[in-house]
């Protein structure tokens, strides 16, 4: 990985070099501050004031140049508009073609300007993050709060590209009117639904979306997969090695994701019945459901490591283990063994290959379709979550073949065993193992001794004054050094353990992981205890519970369409994050049983509010997480995806354990006893978000 400062310089437009943020100068200034503080010649207040002034000067330089170039572009477009008006009186095909090309050239120059803004925005974020990490100040919080919302804010010009939208609109409108098939010169404002395809306009739209973090349904959905991308933009499309890509292999990867989610949720409507049939309390369903998550905590790690070497072998192993686990689960009733039931679910958890599924998309799918593949990964998970309970609701029968019982509690195991057997056959026949040259290189880096990374990781913990050793640690901490613009190799390698990955987490990232933990905990409480609660209060049958859970699962894609296409483009991600956290908390509050009567509308409405809000929160949370997380966590075994998976899985384990423990208080107290921790964690996450709110800018 090339150092950030070097990449920044390489991707600058040569003739504009003097107008970019001077990242190297500011980085040296940060080091000088540390030296001066150490000898006592500077205090904290002076550092904040001086660095703020320096940043203000840098931003002013960027913005004034931006406004100058914007004015030049506006003048060019105004002259082209005059030519277009003249052509309307006497149309000439050759001149129309020439004019269209002139507009496209203006569009290309505007694209360069957007690229200029984006590079500077990334550089600003980097230096703010570096300053906070070096001194332990909440400088970003202070700087953004005082500059971003000021009526004369220059910061908004960089981060929100104020004014450029009008230039983009003018170019788009005029190119649209000059299309040969638009003989009537209809405006894009008159018929906005008409498709308009032009390479320049498409590139401009993509650049604006990237700069403003505008989203559509596909990329909002893809954010749930937390497959981290290159932070710096590129002028040409970067593609993964197409030789690694195989459509059927990707399809089987997504089918594995779907089947695993079906396998997870197919037992939820009947787990309490299965427990009572084996002589255990109904609330033991929490342990039965959670056993799969317990095993997944460990399987996520070894599958992530295994995917460094192979994708085919871990998927085969996953299928075999899941096949065996489901057979054990199905046979537990005839063996009259709650132990066999739990061991079967543990086996299913040990077969969780979601780390492989995510890693395959990240490493083997070309960049041009990676977003669609990531969205497919999340869609497969959502559909599996809905299909699991729905399938359980259909398996309402009771018969015997030889000594084996087939009824509503055992059929989910038998059906999934058959499903994994068919999948295993298809996998063996059609999956193609991709080349692992890149992954082998990563592994050799991963296997470097932990001592090589300890220097960096200790540097992240230094508060304000750093020793000479600490100074070197910090300079190398983000893969940069002033003199050579390239850090020592060990400072750019992926984390080598969960502990070293955790040490790379900033307060903002920790808060994002806490939020992820909270939403997964709340969702697991709602789903796992649904059968026990609804049977006790409302007398619902298994089929009714299955329909309720399936309906919840079916809300995932529509909610993401609305949020991804509209809401995320109307509000900042951090605003949606805080609002959805509050809504989850509200859903938890409404779920409490406050009076003697507990009604179906109260349960259904509160559950729907909690579930939908958690779904919105998940997408926004993972989007922000991918931006604030260290680049060292974007690759290797112990990556950001693994950390978020572990946080969510541990949340599910604790939630399921809470249900079983609360069961000892009796079913009449189960609901409130399990909701109290959810309420506490959701309030804690809201408070933590408020403290780090401005660092999510």
C-alpha cells in the first residue's frame, strides 16, 4: 500500500498543484507542536489556535481557487448558451455536433474541478484525524462545530461543493437539449423521467454522489456488507483481475449466504416447542437459538483466516458441517436428547462461512460490479431472514418414516440438511477456485511477528506528550512519514490479531461498533423471544408467529429502497444515525408491559418500529464505520468486516442468554426483564453518539 501523502501527490492535477491542501506541511507542523509541547514552549490553547489558523488559510486558498475556476466555467457555458440560442434560429447539424463537444469539454473540466475538491476534502479529514490521534484532543469536534455551521463557512464549500451543482445542471440541461432525438428541444425539467445518457454527465453525477456521499438503493444496500473501498478517488476505473471472477462461483457464494440465514431463522417459531417436548422450559429456546451464534464467534475467525488460502475448501467444509448439524438437530427428538439438539445448533454455527462470502466479493469480484455483488450479499441475507420463518410456518405436518419423526419441530432440520446436500453437490461441480497470489502476499504480511506492529499500536494510546519513540510511532501510524512519504512496511500491514485490530480503533469507531452491538442485541431479543411472548400473551400458533417474523423480514428491502434512494440524500448520515437510534429506543420503550392488558397492536407496532429503525440504523452505521475505520482494517484476516461481525454475533449470544436467564423469573416477567438491558444499551449508544457526533463529519 502506497503512503497516503504520496498517493495524494500522485493524483493531483499538475497545473493546480499550488492550490491543493499542503498535507506534508501540516503534518510537519503537527510534529513540531509535539516537540514544542514536550519542552514546554507551547500550551494546548496556543496549539489549537495556531493549527486552526493554519487550516483556515489552507481552506481559504482552496475555496478561492475553486470559486475562480467555477467562474471561468460559468463564463464558458454562458458563451456556449449564446451560440446555442443562435443555432435555434438556424439549425446546423455540424455546428450542433461541435457545440455538443464544447459542452462535453466543459464537463470534463468540471469533472477535474470536482476531483480537485474531493482530494482536498479527503486530505482535510486525514489531517484532522491525525491531529486528534497525536494529541488526544477532540480538535475535529471543535473545528467542525465552529466552522461548518457558520454563515460564512468556507468548510461547507469544500465538503458540500456549494455552487457547483448549478454548473453541473447547466451542462446537463444543454447537452440534453442538443441530443439529435430531442428535435422539440424539451427540457430535462419538463420530462425528468426521460432517460438521458451521456458519458460526461454520468461521470459528473458519479463524482458528485461520491463527494456528497449521495446514495441510491444499490450502494446503500451494499454498505451493509462493509466491504471497504479505496479512499482516494481515481481518474480511471480500477478493475479487479477479471480472471478471478466466475459468475457461478459468485452465485454459489450468495446462495451460501441465503441458506445460512434461512438455517438461522427457520427454527425461531418452533424452538420453544422443541424445548418443551424435550422436557426443558420454553425459555431454553434462547440457548437453542443462541448456540449457533456462540459457535459463529469462533468460526468467523478461522473462516476469515482460511479464506487467505482458499474459498472452495472452506465452503465445502461449511456445507458438510451444516449438513451434519441439521441432521443432529432433527434427530434430537427421537433420541430424547436436549444435548444433541444444542450440539446440532453448535455445529450449524461452526459452519458459518459469512467471512468467506464477504471476502470472496472483496477479493475476486471486479470493481465495476462489486457494489451489485455487495448488495446481492445483503439481499440474500435479508431474503433468507424472511424465508426462514415463512418456511417453518409451512412445515405443519406430523408423520413417521421408520423410527424418524417428521413434524413441525424436526422438519426444519431435515429440510435444511437436504438443502445443504444439494448445495454441496452443486458446489463440487461448478465452483471454480480463483488465483490466490494477492491473498498469499497478504498472508505473508499477516504472519509477520506481532512485535513489528506493537510499535504502531502503542503509539495510538499515547495521550498528549509523546516520547521520542512515541513520535516515531505516530509518524508511522497512518502509513506516512515526512521525508520519504512512505512508511516502514510494518506500519502498513493488516492487523495480525483481534487485539491488534482493537488497538487500531479510534473512539468514533468504538462508538460505531457499540451502535452495531446495540441494534443486533435489540433485534435478537425481539425475534428470539417472539414465539414465547406471543404464545403466552396472545395464544398465537406457530404459523401466526412465522407469518409475523416473515413480514418483519420482508420489510428489509423496501425500507432500504426508501432510505437509500431518498432519506439518505436529504439528510446527513450522522443525522439519520442519531434519529434511528432514538427510534430504536422508542420502540423498546413501547414494547414494555406497563399495565395488566398487553395487546397485539402494542406488540406488533412496537416490534415494527424497533425492527425497521434497526434496519435503517444498520445501513447508516456501517456506512460511517467504513469511513472512519483505519485503512489497515480494510484487508487481512482481522478486518473491519470481521470486527463488525464479531460485535453483532456477541450481541446475539448475550441477547439469547438473557432470554434464558430471564426465563427463571417466569414467563409473566420475561418481556420486561429482557427489554431493560436493550433500553440501557440503546440509551448508552445515544449518549456516546452525541459525544462523537462532530467527528462523524
